[in-house]
C-alpha cells in the first residue's frame, strides 16, 4: 500500500524523509501566478512524485446554481488537467465544496443535472489527458450535496464514464457517522482514499477506527493509494509517526 500526504510540493523532502511515498498538492497550486515553467521545475526537482491532486475547482467558479458559466468551467478544467498531467498527475480529487454547493432556493434536481453536466464535460477533458477524477463526498458542515460514499457513487453512475470514480475519506465519514463498511458495498467505484484522525489531526493521535476501516478496504482488494489529509500541529515532527502508524494498522488489519 502506498501512503502519501496532502501538502505542497515545497514539503516533498520532509514527506519523503518521514516515509511517505507521494505528495498530493492542490490543483490551485498549479495556478499560483508563477510562470508555469517554474512550477514544473519545482515538481521535477522534488523528492517525491505527485500522482494525485486535490482542491480542484475554486469556490468562485460555480458548478451549481443560476450563475454557472460552463464555457469558463471547461476552459479552467482543460488547462488544469493539462497542467496536472504535465507534472506527473494521474488523478484529481473533486471535493470543491464552495464550487459545488447548491445555492439556497435553487432546484436540487437542476443542481444534480449541473453536476452531471460538469462531470461529463470534465470526462471529455480526461479523455484527452488520461487524468481521472475522484468524486469526494464531504460532510454536511462543508457541503450540502454529495455527503456520503453512496451518494458519490450514485453521481458517478449517473455520469457513467470510465474516468469518473469515487473517493472515501475517513474524516468526512466519521463526521457524519457514515458506517466504515460502506466501502465494501461501493468497492467497485473506489479509486482513492483520504484519512485523518479525531479533530482532523494526524493519524494515530485520536480514536478513529483504523483497524476496521483498513480491514474493510483490504477485504475488497483495494490497491489504490491512501493520502493523509489532516491539520498538522508540526508536520516535520509528526509525519514520521503518522506514516509508521498507517503501515502498522494496514499490516495488522484483517482483510
């Protein structure tokens, strides 16, 4: 199992020294305002690969509601996926709660169709780049749509494109009391996993049910990646213990 961490490319050496095998930066970091050749050079010089990216669509670029500009979205997605591919990216996590949240009073059915349309458009761009998308369910405090793995799978099924798959995030699942065994029923659609611990802190510092969660994942034959997405108190100090804990829990989990 490959364990990585959601952090900026500037932290790649700390992550590598701690034992992480990949870094998951944000898509927004590829639009930082720097000349893109400088960004590419920083990725090329990093000590770890960046096969996955998150924070796909900025909150100001709406995906649902009355102000959606699909042409503007398409231009952003096309350029973003091109940049992701050029620095070695293979998968982009689609959380983007600010962009996808349904405005008050707007039709839920219309918003659902907008999400489908967005993902079809994105899948067209994925076909050009070879990059895939993982729909990320978010807890109800962060989003008012797609709040469970099952809902993420329902959306992926509605789109029905090979490049559109689903992520399971232990933090969001725990926040909304979603049973960890949901990954078994939805295993065919899972392509990526995020983890944290109680309070969204580093793995191994809280009470989240890693043994059960990893056991369910192992029982399905899950062979994707697992990335830590948490609030570090001191990344350099905590990272090594977090990696060791994840490997221990994975190795000991009953598949």
